[in-house]
C-alpha cells in the first residue's frame, strides 16, 4: 500500500473523512466561558425586545397632534411636565399641550406617540418649564415599539453556531446565564522523525527543530480544540503501533506530522498495512500535501500530515480544522471558496490542483489574490504572512494574471489596498 496508493480528489477525501467523524456530547457552561464554543440547541427570546415602548434618542416625548404646523420660523410651545431617564418609569401622562423630557432608552410615557430630538427644539440644553418645538412630528416617529426588534419566542441563536461576542450579548439580554454547548474535542498531537530536535536544543548536523509541533498546537487551539501533545514515535512499527493505541484512548482524534511518505523509515505509511487499521485515504490529488493520510485506528479517527511545514499547514487547514469543527458540532464545517483575480501569472503546470499560499488585496473595488511563490512544501519563511490558499486548477499551463481563481481564506485578510 505504501507504493501502490490510490489517488482521491480533495472532495472525495473530505467526504470519507467527515463520514468517519462523530459529533461529541454536550455540556453546560457559564456564559462567561461560552465564547468560541458551538451552541448545542436553539435558544429563544424569553420576552419581547424591547419589553416596553422606549425612546431611541434624547429629546421630548410629545403627542404628534400637538406639533402640527410647527416650523423653525414658527415654533410651538409645550409644557414640560417631567424628566425621565433610562431605567425610570414615567409618572405622568402626556396630555394635550404637554411634553416629557426623555433620555435615550427611557420608557415612553402614556399619551405620547412621538419623540422630537433636542436639536429640533429651541435652547435644548435648558431645563425649562416650556419647550419650543421647531418641526411637526408623525405618530410613531422616533419611538421603539415593544417587540419591534424581536418578539418573544424568536430564535436568537441556532444549534451549530459558534458563539461570538454578539451572541453573548444576546444571551445575556435574555437571561441565559448557562448554555448548552458541544464539548471541545481533545486533539492528540505527535511528530515523527528521528531528525527532530526540541526548540531549545542546539542544532547539530542532519537535525532540524520541531516547528510543526508548536505550529499545530497553536492551530488546534485556534480552531477550538484542546491540544494534547504526545512524545514522538520510534521507527519500529510494533512499538509505534502500541504507542498510537495508547494515545488514542486519551483523545477524540489523533493528528501527527511526518512519516506519511514512501521512505524506508516512514512508520505511519507502514501502519496503514496493518489488518486492524481501516485506511480512508493515503494520497490526495493536491499539491503540496498529497501524501496526507487518514485512517481509523481502533475505531477512532487518525489524521497523518506531511512533515514538510508548508504541506503540514495546508493539510491541517483542509482536514484537521474541518475535523475539529465536525467534532465540535459546528453546522458549517467545510471551508467555502471565494473568487478573486490572480494578481500575477502562474504558469507552472501540475497534474493536481495546486494550493498556493498568498494574501488578498483590494484594487479598484475588486479582490486580487497574490501568491507568495514560496512553493516548496518545506519552506516556512512566508507562513506568517499567509492569509489564503489560491487554487490553481490541474493541467494546462496554470493561470494568467487577471483570471478568476478560487481562494480559501484561513486568516482574517489585511485587505491592503493597491491602485
């Protein structure tokens, strides 16, 4: 199997991978711990919002009928009967010829059906017994009606949504101090290869520092998983398999880097031939990261990424981040492509789709995709600047500058402008 691999498309590989991933159980957490979690059930408005008629601005609550004919040149006088601040309940009814001085968010007094802003009255800063109205108002103007924003029983957040700051504000508004979310997946992580050194070890000939381990740890946490780091694997298959089985008992999914190619010491590639291992795929039609491998070991999902940093990074974004989303109960798990125009020509043919790291720019109201041309899978110097993957279709002669290409974003674009 190591040398006779069946190539599958990214879409086919994704389908097999997702089919093998369960959704985890739920747990209840305090709202203060809910940010970034995936909601486990629909939540509903527990009352009308707002739950009383209120003023959306500072001004005077009036009867629209009392303002008919008011202009800047010929203002109308109304008697001010009280002042109502946010949080207070009006004590007096606005009757003919009267007005209430009212603040933003304050409850509308009985009898009033409009609010005129301070700026449309004379001497708005004065607390006087009379206010002079400089324009006519319509019934309901500048009034936020009960239930106008949201009626009781309306869905405020759906199962599968990631809870962001706005969600938390809504939950707090409707009194949800505790919410049900999906458990965060425990993601086991290990790196293979006798050439690897710890990041604090001195360099020696033939060795490299283990940058993939710390990079993947950060990516797992960013995606919402809990990284669980394990020691590396030996090159002996039997010992490596035993360790993997032990690791699998402690996590929901295991991710490794290295050992997936066809070298003599690529132990993960050898593992796929074991009778109790169910191989899902071990060659994906993409460049880089085509040796990306997934399997079930003891019924649990295992994703083996390339040891080359750039290929490892791509494999994580396509498959590991997707796995964390699925395990976490997210409604949307597969990354969606956008379209942009290629900033410069890319003419290198490839039998598989090529995923170029790059960034997005805005030019003349459109999006430009700019590849970094640091194509070798082992190159990591531009990883920190990468915002997206630019997909160059297989075959032919690449793509010309100005042509539309599909783009998968993996970081918030800086949206720098050119032109």
